[in-house]
């Protein structure tokens, strides 16, 4: 087992240092291994050199097993969550929301991540079922600052768990929420009067707190049923949420009518090593399902693109352009979730690859949309 954990550390180190243009200094090299471990139910991220990682192995091993016991697939319940032929849509409206309860709120990024992202588990008691790729609406308590006397407006959050939830019983939904803060460009200081209403409510919530939810909503990112399909998933930051759900359904859960034998290729763009989201789960899938899962990371503030700029997720797409086009030609689905701002860069990258292959990108895009291979949910 110690060997297995070590190879996981080695693999993530390789993944992070494999940029062809970025030559990390030896000190950087030592710091790119990541070991995460739990301590009394809180996840801490440690960024350790290889020797330190070795010393930390026993703790990492026991904790990872506790948190990520996916050596065998996990049984899911209730079976009738697979019965419907159409996804549930808007079971609860923002004006008459379902009152759910917070189970847990956990910071899932390291201390040096710019910004805070939390994993939030919500108990809906099985009353607000959803499918992988859908979103919930959340209505923060209090008055709408823009419309005095009225409740806060609903905000949408992609659901980061499968329909069975993180407790595999169909009673919870998990969200991956980045706290929205406003930083004054002149002083560089946060302005608490301008902090985002709903994300701060969620990230500050405590177990047992009430949370008003609406939905579920969204059909764009529903996971196609074909268990042999190829999925190319592109995320920036919290855009990872729907893919965490897909990947748990594919590689973690034992779902009788969904035995995944296709290929899933995840491209994740975050700021730095400490901002990586659900990295433990993904590296575990790499280790266990090397023929069915690929995982590429762009660290905008630690790696450089070929042109010397920030390494964004679209630069990774460009790097693997030919392979991606070949998969698309064979019917792969491609998904984009996260920052709206990534889409122009993504389109530029794909256009460049299309032209190299003698294709007109506009025609290829129209074909992908027509064949329902192109799925975009950006915000
Ligand atoms: P708001 O109160 O709406 O404020 C918005 C922004 O304005 C903030 O950055 C805030 O700092 C700034 N601001 C507020 N007041 C002022 C002011 N007076 N002057 C200047 N600036 C100000 N987000 C996630 O974190 N995770 C997800 O999985 C996710 N999924 C989404 C899925 C969909 C389909 C969509 C549409 C959005 C999703 N979002 C997600 C974004 C989310 O819905 C919210 O928009 C986000 O959390 C910000 O909401 P808020 O209430 O915290 O901020
Ligand atoms: P950066 O903020 O360095 O410019 P996170 O939530 O961890 O910050 O992840 C969001 C990631 O998306 C960051 O790496 C951020 O980079 C990156 N990003 C910001 N703008 C774009 C864009 N236009 N295209 C692609 N990635 C972007």
C-alpha cells in the first residue's frame, strides 16, 4: 500500500512538472509533490518535498483510505434513482424553495491558494433529487441589497456530487463554492461591504444551518448515457464540480446500469498547486483506471505557456490538439465549465488546430453542435 501511495505522489509530481517549456528550478521541483491527508474530518493540504512526503506517508495513507475508500466500488442507494427516463427539473422554485440543512463546510484549498473554495454538503433528505451535471439554486437569507424589502436573488451552483450524494444514499448534494470577494484595485485590500452575498453565506455556514434551495436545473451538462462514450472535460476552478460528479459515477460508484468502459479526459485550470480541487480523487482514478482516465492540469501562476504567458487550460488543449480532434471526429463529447472568460481563448486554440488540419473551425463547431457533442456552461 505504501508503494501505491508513493506512486500516486510520483504521478502527480510528473503531471505537474511535465510542461515542455517550463523548467522548474530544483527547489520548485521539490515542492510540486502534493500529499493531502485528513485529520479529525478536516482536510489539510500539505506541500512537501519528497523526503517529507515519505515521512508523512503513514498519516497520508490511513487518512486517504478513510476519505477515499475506492479500492472497491461503493454501493449506491436507492435503486429507483436510476428509474426515471427524464431528469428532474425545477422541483422547487426560488419563491417556494426547499429548506435543506448544511451537513458540512470544508475549505478544500491550501493556505497559499489565491481565494477560498469550499466543499459544502447539503442534506435534502431525498426530496430534491437531481442528475449528474445539474445545478441547484441557493437563496441566501436576508434582504436583497439591490431591492430592499425583497429576499435575496437566487444564485446557481453546479452540483459536485452524483445523484447519490457523498454519502451514497441519495439524501445529500455537494457544492464546490468559491468565496466571491471584492478587492479594491488601488489599495489591494478586500472590501467587506462588497463581498458576494451567496458564496459568503455558503462558505460561512455551519452544520445544521438551514439553506433554501431551488431546482434542480440544467440539461446542457447531463452525462450522456452511453457507458462507452469518450468525454473531454475542460474546467477552470469551480467548473470542476459537474466533472467530479461524472467521475465518481464512472470510477467510484457501483451503479448497476452504468458500467463505464469509455475514456474520460479531464483538463483542469487553477491558479497554483494549492488551488487544485479534488486532486486526490482524480489521482486515485488515474492509478486504478489508467486506460479509461486522463488528467491534465494547467497552473496559471506556476507554469508558463509556450509563448511565455500564463499557462491556461486552453494552452493545454492546444498542446493535445491533434488527439482531441481525432477523438471529436470519432464522436467524443467535449464539455466546458467555469469562467466565461476561458471561451474566447478556447475557441482560438481550437481554431488554430482546425486550421492546421485544413479545416474551417466554424464548420467543425457547427457539426459538433449539431451532433450534440459540444456542451458549455460558463458563468
Ligand atoms: P454577488 O453578491 O452576486 O456578487 C457578484 C460579484 O460582485 C462578486 O464578485 C462580488 O465581490 C462583487 N460585488 C458585490 N457587490 C459589489 C459592489 N457593490 N461593487 C463592486 N463589486 C461588487 N459559483 C461557484 O462558486 N461554484 C459553482 O459551482 C458555480 N456554478 C454555477 C453554475 C451556473 C450555471 C451559474 C450561472 C453560475 C455558477 N456559479 C458558481 C456562480 C454563482 O452562481 C454566483 O454567481 C457566485 O457565487 C457569486 O455570487 P455571490 O452571491 O457570492 O456574489
Ligand atoms: P489567473 O487567475 O491566474 O489569471 P481558481 O478558481 O483556482 O483561481 O481557478 C481559475 C483559473 O482560471 C485560474 O487559473 C485563472 O488564472 C484561470 N483563468 C482566468 N482567466 C482565464 C481565461 N480567460 N482563460 C482561461 N483561464 C483563465
